[in-house]
């Protein structure tokens, strides 16, 4: 029987909403005309969040070509002024991801 894949993005989005934090844009394309998009973004704050699944199971984000694409995307976002946070499944599970998001949103508010 195949192991069910967790929907980490949905889990984190639920936690963000349950905590009463500002709801992010899901799949925000930060560079029109390119395929680059952030898993979650608060565009008015230039704050983005990437969920890195499969970090200990050989998932796509930790393999050669995909890792290189993620690095390029991060660089392009940084050039455009974005702050990008990366979180893992373990960070979602133990609450660190939500805590980091809350701290980033609090520090980013005008």
C-alpha cells in the first residue's frame, strides 16, 4: 500500500488561519512572465514562505535540478526585494513554522 503524501501547505495554511494571522496569497507569481511562484506570499510586505517537503525522504526539493531551480528562484526573489522563509514538515509539526511566520509578520508591519 502506498504511503499517503501529506499536504503540508494546507496544514500550514490552516494553522495560519486558526492563529488569526493575515492570510497569504497561495501560489503567488512574483515575476510576471516567468513560472516562478512562492508557495505563500504577503505581497504588500514582500514576504514569502516556501514549504520544503521531502527533506529527509529524497523529495524533489533536495535533488539536483530542483534544488538548483529553487536556488535561482530565491535569488530572483531577493533581487526584487523579497524576504523568503523556508520551512519543513518538522517545523510545521512542532509549531516553529507558525511561530516564525507570526514573528515575520509582526516585524514587517508598518
